[in-house]
C-alpha cells in the first residue's frame, strides 16, 4: 500500500458512508465578513525567485559585485585580457567595473542564471555602461549563442566614447534556447571599461523595459490575490544585521542599489547556491507596483533590529533602534507621502506620483522571545502615534504551537498589534487534523495573518515532487477552516511562492519554473479555487447541526456575495471513497444551474512537472439541482467548488 495512504489511513478509511450525507446551508444568516485581503501571496527571494526568476534580467552578476567578481563570466579568445577594478572608497554602492584590454579580437561571455532562456522571434534589449579608456575606437558586438555555441541573434553597438555612458542596442533572437549565453566581442586595439551589462526580453509583464517575467506575473494575477507580502521571509532578517534587507538600498537608480549576498546562498549545505545574490533590480518600488498591478494590498515586512535567530543572536541594542524605526516611517512616506516629501518625491521620480495606498506593515518576520517583543513595542509606540491608519503585523515565531508560540501570543496580546502572523510548515496530516484550529480562538483583539503555510509531504528526487496532490488536498481541508473563521482570520498566504527547478533551496513551493516556462502546482490550484471563489460573507454549512471539519473525512465552507448573486461552497473529501452529498440551501433563492469545479488525482502522490504540467488540473462542469437542493457525488480525495447563482 502507498506510504502516504498508510499514514493517513485513519482519516481516509473513516469516509465509507453509503447513504447520502445531509448538509444544510443557512444563507440568510452570515456569520462573518470576509476581508478583501483574505487570500494573498507571500513573495520571498528564495529559490531564485527574484534574480533568475521574476526579475527578467538575463545577465548574472551584471555589475561584477558578487563575492567572486568574475562569477558568471568567462573570457573568450587570447588577444586580450579582463581585469576587475574596485573603487570602493569613492563608489561604495557599485564599486566594481571591468577593464577589457584588447589587441585583436577578444570576448567576454555571461552564462546567465543556469543559462538564459530566449525565444525565437522575440526582441532583446542589451545595455552596457561603458567608456573607451584608451586606444582607437573599437568595434563592439553582442551575440546570443545557443548550447552548441551557434550565434542566434546579435547586433553591433554604436561607437563607445571616452565618457561613461549607457549604450543600448536591440536585436531579434532567431532560435528558442533554454540555456543560451551572451557574448560581447571587442575588435580593435584599445581599452574599454564596462559595468551594468544587461540583457532583457522586450516581452516583459506590461512590456515594461527592465521589467518582470510575463508568464510568472500572469500566474500571480490569475490568483487574484488580496495582498502581496514582500520581501519575505527570513530574507528580511538577514544572516546578520549587516546583510538584513534594507528597503532604501533597493529603490532609485539601479546602479546605486547595492548588491548583497542572498541569505539563501549558503543556508543549506545540501542546496548551496554560491551564485545567489540580490541585485535589487526587483526592489521596493517594483514590489509596490506589482501589488498595484495585481489589484492587491501591498504588505511590506521590515527588519525589527534583529538578525535571523536560527543563524545568529545578533540584535541592535534597544537604545539604537531609532534608525530602524525611522526606516519604517520613511517607508510609509515613500508609499503614501506627497510629492513634496523627501521619500514621496523619490517615488514620483521613479514614475509613480500617486500614492501606493499602503495600509499594512509587518514588523519583524519570524522572531521570538523577549528580544522581539521589546523591539516590536518600540516600533508600535511610534508608529501608532504617527500613523494610526497603518495596521501593524507582529509575529509568533516559526512554530504553530508549543511554549514559544504561547509565550508570543501572551506577550502580543498586551500590545496593540492589529494582526498576528502565524506560520505552519507541517505534515499533511497536521492540516487534516487542524481544520478546527480557529473555531475556538479568542474573538477579541488581534486578528490572524496565516502568513506562511504549506503541507510538507515526503521528499522525493524530482524538484516539483513535494507538491503532491495529497499535500494540496490537506491544505484545502485546512483552508475551509480559515474561511469559516474569516471573522478573525483576515489574511492567509501559502509559502514560498516561486522556485527555479534547477536552483531551489526550499520546497514545496507554489509555482515552479525553468528559464522558459512555468507550471502551477496542485497547491496553486487549491489556492486559486479558494481565492477566485470567495464571497463577501461567510455563511454556515452544517451537518447534524455541526461544522464540517474532518468528521468522516469531510470538510466544507460556504460564502455568499449577494451583490454578485453568487453563493460558493467548498467541499473536500479526504477519504479514499466517494461520498453522496445532499445539499439544502435555506434563506436565499438558489438557482438550478450550478458551476462545479473539481480538483482530483487518483494517485495521492501525483504532482505536476515542467514536462507534465496538468497531471492535477481543475475540471469545470455543470450540475443541475432543484431549487434550494442539490445532490452530488463528491469524489474520493477531491476538492469540489460550487458556484450557485442566487437571486439578488
Ligand atoms: O518560506 C521559507 C522560510 O520559512 C521563510 O523565509 C521563513 O520565514 C520561514 O522559516
């Protein structure tokens, strides 16, 4: 028997009822209002999610600022040399550049992020900050080359002058390649100095130059997220304070965004990624813009004066916390301030005169213990005084229960935190057992932000394999409990969001990609089915007068949007046998034609891959009921979402 099936035997075997189970919906008596922020996304630059992923730059180490300045670069030919010069005392933000001395023909080659994904017929924008430092003007050409080193597109730059200037050229690519490289060829006799060497596809999200990967943003848009949490995650904390995430170094001129090592570079010995750095081409301005594009609330998380507690015990002394709190105040000004303010002006200069409408701010990521609460309170005191309109989010640390978790809640209850962030990375069984988690939570005080969760199934070799159907099914069961408790659960996000199949550090993840394509996991489809079928109010769905949260392996939640005239029902069967369901809808006039979407796989361990992206895929159909009544068979191991038209 299948391992996973064995593991969850108790739960799965319970559901063998032959007669129909009677479920009643009371549509006339809403039990909670659902926040527009209910289902959101958690973005962290982990697994090459930003550089090498969402940020469409194809050149790795474009400004030679990696620890090893030549990482990602090689030279070609013998008639020249390449040297990296470092002017860190005069240009601390972007100190290095390349000096290329040529006597004949000489090239430099960039390998990209595990290669460069390029497409036949598409245009590519090359740019390079350069000057001719010595000798006669040289001919400078750029080429894309495929895996066989054949040229598949290119162009020649205009003459490089004696002053630093950004030189640009656009060319078309003649062949699709997943692992192309960029070659810059210098012909002549002289010296050229170069920095910020960049190649972008023109086809980015909203065709923005230097923008984001279109297929990935489209997948985010299709989730219709209520919020975008950024930039993490542990990346906010840094391994040490010097390498914490500092939003101010990620905005303004690209050349001034100081590159640092990504904390996931060396986090896991078995998944080392020595070439993982943060260029911050995707910085705070771009995150706000992304949230706006997606119609989602921006939710930045800021460092609270503490480095990652798993890595170091480094904290800033309490009496030196002011610059950190000032960063928070300045961020609010950057997002919401007028053009006449210092940071609002920068936002306007970057292209967004209108405010971004920031309403939420997270203080610290996954911190714990007294050192966190003391620091959080200092932030809270000043932020609540100066910006009472901003909802503050505080955290409970890495665990979903236990002493550390209880201590956190005890301490946070005494604060004015608006939302408390809980994290749970657990075995699927935990999700099956915990659908009632919030039924008994305190209804007063801070609301819940289920800020990071994912069911962690068995490890298998294929990158995408941990995103099994079983893990997604378990999450669906649990999410019915989040939805039922929407009076206190105001935000929830699966984590992490994105992962490169060849460069991941953490799994499971919601969306997998390589250099050319991306796929949705079963977990993605669960998220999508919830977020795209959310009413405005929760209504009760009961069996024998009780909530349906795992008894007999059945889980259910129901919501209504009266204005839109739609009632949504989510039914999840975690059993190995199908169930007959009779649904009675009271308190509203329900129509007969029902849209039904089912997500199911016969094999609980099934997962989607780049090669087979639709092994687990939602199927749409129609069901016909009588007025106010619907009978259906809910398949084994199935999530079924019903959209029932109701009279307004
Ligand atoms: O999502 C991956 C990591 O899990 C996050 O960075 C951190 O907050 C949590 O431990």
